[in-house]
């Protein structure tokens, strides 16, 4: 770090140790600790200081690119409008920059809007996963739509669970969003490596304060146990994480605007689809009825024409002749003819 | 100094974690040690200090504290009692860190 930047950081009142030690010492763990951290985050943003190193992202990159052939998946929860998507965008953008730095590539090779499943159903998510290359950062926004806990035994959930269970060789960094983690399928939750929570939103300040815990599930002696622990970096347990907008990074400038636009389109599409489904549900067309309508479409004209021709000739309607022509049973021909007379 | 062996933990604490038990035991001994240091006439300060330091779980650290005590004792201005209290104070500071009596908070970006 050159002297000019150092002086700039000190003049802003940000402790240099935030940059040199990799974490910010917030003193005793009391209520003021959050306030102290918020002040530092705010000063960094307002004074446009360089971002301090992120041991969490370094850890994720080390894991996805390391020799142990691991991937990293997690979920983030928080009420609507608390900043889940922005936080996810920040973490994934930062991951993309870190991994691109490591291999000297463009960060957009690892994370872009194409990697974001916005209100997608299972099919949409599968399409994104199918196209995603190795080491990508993938955002599944509002994952409860595709992986809802209420759809826990459906084939679509089972299929997506299979993909997420077996996708380790892809070495992805996947983050899923939901208002509550319990809204996501249980099997999916049990696959998570970490859970994050939007602890405080500072929309005006341009950042969110997040809590991230590692998560581990065990099933022993007939009991399931869940272990949630704070991550430790540099021998310190980390209580708070700061997440800005992904726009703060040059390669991802304007990301959130484009994201919001796509998200709005996705919302309109979703409302349209669901209202269509709802109309069908309230006015159901049963299988028998559908079959009759299909047959009417296929053979209605032939039956009508043959009946009219026989009537013209003064001959009685021969069901067998029509049956031979259409392949339908005499009973079905009568049913269809009755319908035709009503039209 | 009262006997250091009359420690009888209560039933509730017997069910606590080893860390809790150790903390309770040590604080009990420290209270007795402080009582003794306030009336040190019939006390062998060296033995009392050694007895308390003996419960330091880290052997190299224990020797380090003892050496510091011996060093301080040599300073005639400080005296044996003050040297002992200062050493036990260092021991407590070390334990506070190890047993996380004061939990610290940290944040990252």
C-alpha cells in the first residue's frame, strides 16, 4: 500500500489494521461493536477508500480452486427488500474478481447476469446450471420458487436436488436467496455449507451488515443435529460481514440496474404464468372433456359431412360406415354428433 | 493461608463443562489467595504463588510465570508479596484470553 493511500485511509478515520490484518477488531462483543463496524463501513464507502481484503472470499476461492476438489454452496435469508440480492451480487462479484485475479482472466467470465436465476422455475434453473462452466458464481434468487419446501416430494424438486448433490465437480460458488431458509426444500438446506442472514440494512449508507455461519448436519443415533458456527479467520471468530453493492466494483458497474430491470420482467412473467395457471385451475377441463374436444376437432367435419350426404340420399345414418372412415366407436360417433348439433 | 485443599464444589457446578468447573475452582482459589495476601504474616508467599501457578494448564507458560516471579522478587523495591500479586495478575490475564472471559468482536468485508 503506498503512502498516499495510507494517508487517505488514516485521514478518513479508518484503522489501518482493517487493511493490514484482514479483519477489523471491534473490541468487546457488546452492542456498540456493531455501531463501531458500521462507522468504519460508512467511512470506507463515503470516502471512496479501497476495499479491505476479504478473508471470506479468499477462503471460498481457495476452496473452489483448491486441491480438495470442493464446491461451496450457501443460502442467505432476510425479509423482502432487506438487500439479499444486492448482498449476493456483491459476494459473487467479489468472488469473480478474486478468481479472475488468480488466473489472470476477466471477472465477467465467472459471474454475470446470465448466472443469475431470477424468479426462475426449476426448468429455468436447470437451463442456467446446464450452461454454466466450471468455477462459476451462480445466484439463485428467490430459490423458494423453484425449490419450495411445500413442493418437497415433487419430481422437479427431486431432480434439482439430484443436480445440486452431484454438482461438486463443477466447483461452483452457489448462493441461494429466500425470505426464510425454511422456505427452501429441506434436502437442499442440508446440502448447504453456510447460511447467511441480512442482519441490518443500511440502504442509505450503501451497504448491509451480514452474519455468516458455517453449517453442518449430522445424523447420529437416530437424531439429526445441526451445527452452526462462526467462521474464523486469522484466529478470530468473525461476527459481522459488510456487503456493498456489486456496482462498487468497476467490472460490475451498473449491474444492479440491469438486474432490477430483468427482475421486473421476471416478476411480470411470473404473475402472468401463475394467473394463467389459476384460471385453468378454477375452470378445469377434465381428461374426458379434453378427449372429446380433440376428437371433435379431428373428426367433427368428417362425421358432419357423411351424415349430411346420407341424409341427402334419404338413407338412414350408418354408424358403421362412419366408424370405418374415422376409426371411432358408434357410441363415440353419437356423442360427437350430439355435440355437433349444439354448435 | 487457608488450606488450598478444602475446595468442595457445589452439586450444580459439578454438572458444568470442564471450562466452567476449572474457572470456578480457580476463582475460588484466587479469592483465598487474595485473603491471604491481605494478611501475609504467617504465609509462605513463595509456596502460595507456586500452588496457584501449578494449576496453569500450559507447562511452558507456568515456568515462564514462575521465572517472572523470581525475577520480580529480586527487586527489593517491589518485594515478594507485590511480585507474587503481579505474577498472579499476569496469570489471570493469560487465562482470560485462553478461556475467552472477554469475548471480542470482529468484522470483515
